[in-house]
């Protein structure tokens, strides 16, 4: 079912042009599954998704219209730029004849010939003139407590953010307050400066062009008439401060008005543009009037204005967003945002998340799970100062864009979800990206954290404070096919042994694939059968059996211990090592006493002498049958 028109059937397989005389350009048929989907013509700069001519040795592309020109005198400068507004690399171009949508920053419609920076993967654009758009609005009347700032691509990923004014999903770059989780379209932030003051309500009322049916049918009734559902139009007014919703018709807005801003009478009606690509501006405040909104217009000339600008008795202050951009000592420009994605602090790390920036500090807790990779944290986690977010040290370090052995060509950026608006699959396992991932902004390569962790273990990438110093013949306790490496651990990054649950440093053994750490003596003890042990007459074996109590110290055995197959008897490894049989008996105690020794890193609670009441020292006698402990001197 492959059809060609007469013109396309005559296309030559190769063309040559003087501006690239080194190599011929070969015809390439458009493919839906090609990556990237679009090209930028090296002649006119238009972004195209159709068939094209390409130099296979150089990055030269020509769309069909330019390729068939008899001569080309100049080439297009397709400069590349990473910008905070979008996850992928942006290239200087024109949207071309298929132009649709609007600029990510100013939200104005795109024209085919506008000079922009565009994404070949997403067909998203930023006007060249908007690249240095200020990113902060101060003292906005709707949210005066905090500045409203542009979110960058790391904070705006996932299914999208809804506007706090109109309720619609923000397809552009939201502007808002992370602390209060309040977000707006730029156009809504602009229109909120011109709220309608009506005698029926004390606060400003804001116009919504659509959604009256859902708002009054499912959410609340009109506060004036009490009715649910729309009346005749789908427009309504609402109050952001108290949540009031009022039918457009119930406000009884004058249909015809005569104002001194215009010589002719003005009529209120829904504005429809004759040209879809044209922009119309208010004759009072000189900002854009949106298609589909109620507005006052003149039927004798082309005068047009917002309803709020006509009905307000006083001029709003401020009237323009640009008056709020200039507030403060320094206006923050978007060009400096690349360095603000994630930053490393003197004593902590930063990880960008949706709606929050986590400032991470080293914490001292046990048995935690990493929010980034979902694996257990055996050492000390890094925890956010203000919430429950926590991570491995090596996962938290991914918050700073850096090269990774998984993709050494370009920096990889940690994202909390898939890039905004587009659900994509991991390039490695082909599963849908649902959580944290690493993204190459240049290549559009994305890898889920499961694959990142699996790759790290396979290649032996270690955690912070660890260094491989040799190989061993020892086998992992979880998987017989995994061999253990000898690793040196810094004293600054103590980590728990998977067998005895004690923190360790220095020379230890590690399974790179499972991430487990072992004392060398613990790996040797698990091979042994303990016969004629002073604490128990039956044979003892090392087993992983958490939840039982040690017969010697009566405290819980968290992970591994020595257990008897015949009796319900178990001991901490430390308790079994730190005892000698004494054979001592006293005239006031009929059981056998054992001599216990406690070293500096023994984590068991020091017992108290039953005779004198003082804490027992480094060496004491104890009875495992009745928990009797005493000093050597007190025993006599």
C-alpha cells in the first residue's frame, strides 16, 4: 500500500549543492519510528517530519523543497542549547509550515517563520527572544507571600501540573511557588492582575472561559442563584480566595456599554478571530485577548478590550506582569538556570523532585529503603532536611549531572519521573518509566533506576568510601554464583555486616551484585559446625533466623546467629565468641557460671552485677540459665 504522486516519483536518489560540495546528499524516506522523528533543514532552518536529503558523513539535511533548488547561497545556523525550560537539547530553527502550539515561555502561538529553539523529539519550542525571559515574579497580588518562579524541567516532569487559576493542565513551563504548591499559566498570572470587582462579592472574581458544566454540576452550586449546571454559556467567574463560583449570567454584566476609552458603543460577546494565526490585543491594557473569551468589542471598528478593563472603576495596579519582573535588586535570567538543576553543598547534596527540592544530609538510622532506587540501605542514608525522602549516598550523588559508565558520552541528569507530558520506556529494559531515572538530554537516552543499579553491581561500581583491593574464593550467602571481592571501607562511611549486623570498616568482603558486605570472620564462621561449645552441649550452626532472642544476653537476634537444630537455643555471634567455660559454682547458686568478655565494639547492653549493683566490667561471670551476672570479686 505504498503510493507515490508523479512529482515524488521523479525525485532523484542523490543531489549535489555548492554549499556542501564535499559529498552528495542522498534521499531518505520518512520513517515514523526513526529517532529523532524530525530534522532541521540546513538551508531554510525549518523543522520537518517529512522525507529529506542527507549527507551520511556530515550532519547536513535538506528538506525536499530546498534540496531541489538550483543553487543554495547560505546555510542555516542550527545552534544547540540546553535550557532549563525543556528536558532535551534545543536547536535553533523555525517551526515550519506544520507549526502548531505555543512558546513554552511566553505561551504565544507559534508562527511558521518565527526563529525559535526547538526539540526534535517533542516538537516543543521557545522563541529565541524569550530565552532570557525573567524567571521570577515578585509580589503578585494573588500570591504576595512568596515569589512565583519558573519551574525547570526536573520539577515539571511526570503527568503534568494543573493551573491553580483555570484548572487546566499546564502544557508550557509553569510559574509558581514550590513551597505552597501553587502553580499558574503565565497567561493566567497575567489575567489575575485584572480581576473583576462586583457588588455581589468582596474579593476579585476571575473569568474562566469553559468548565461551567463540571464546576456547578459536580463541585458546587452558584452562590447567587443556587442552581447546579451551566445556564446558557459554559463560562463563569470564581474567587481564588474563598472558592466562590458564579454563573456568568448571574453577574448581569451589561451587554452594551459606553466608555470614554472608545468613541463608539462596546458590545459584550465571545471573541472569535477571523485568522487562527493572528493575535488581538486589548485596547486598554495592551495585553492579549484570548479567543473564546468574553470581551467587549466595537461593531463599527476593530476596537477590542477585556471585560475587566472596561468594568473596573479604577486602573489595576500593577496592570502588567513586566512591572513585577523588575522588582528586587537583581532580575534572575533563565540563562543561569542550567547551573541550578542540582547543586552540591559543602556538607550535603541536593536532589530535584516534583514540587520539592530535597536538601540531603547524612543521617544515622537503620533498616531504611532508598526512595530513588527502592533498594534497602545497609549503611547510613542521606535524608532530606524537611521531609521523609532518603537515599543511598551513591543515589543522592546522581542528583548532580555527571558522566556515568552507563553512558560516558554526555552528562546524565536524575529525573523524578518521565519528561513532562510524554510517557516513555527505559532504553535498557523497555519497561515504562514510572519513577526516578537517568536522562541524557543530548541523546534522549533514558534509563530506569532498576537498570542503573543492576549495571552498577555488574560492573563493580562501589558506594562512597569503598575501594576494591582484591578477589576471593568466598561465595555470597544469597546467590551461590556470586563471588565476593575484598573491599576497603573508610571509617567515615561505616556499613553493616549482612550476617552479624555490626558496623564495620577496613578490609571486608563484598558482593557487587547483591550489594552485601561481610566481616571475613563471619564468612568463615558460617562454614563451621560448633561442637562442644561452652554455652551448649549440642552442635551449633550459623543460620539467618531473625526474630528470636539470644539465650546468653536475652536480646533480639536481628539477622544471623548460632542455632541448635535440636533445641530452641540461639546465640549472637559476639556472645558465642566472648565466653569461656569456668566450671565455677557458688554456695548460693547451683548453675554453672561462664566467663564473658566484652570488647569496645560489642553492641550488647552491659549487664549489671546482681550482687553489688554496679555495671559489669570487661570481664564478668554469667549464668545463661537464669540471667545471673556478677563481678569476679563478688563471686569470690
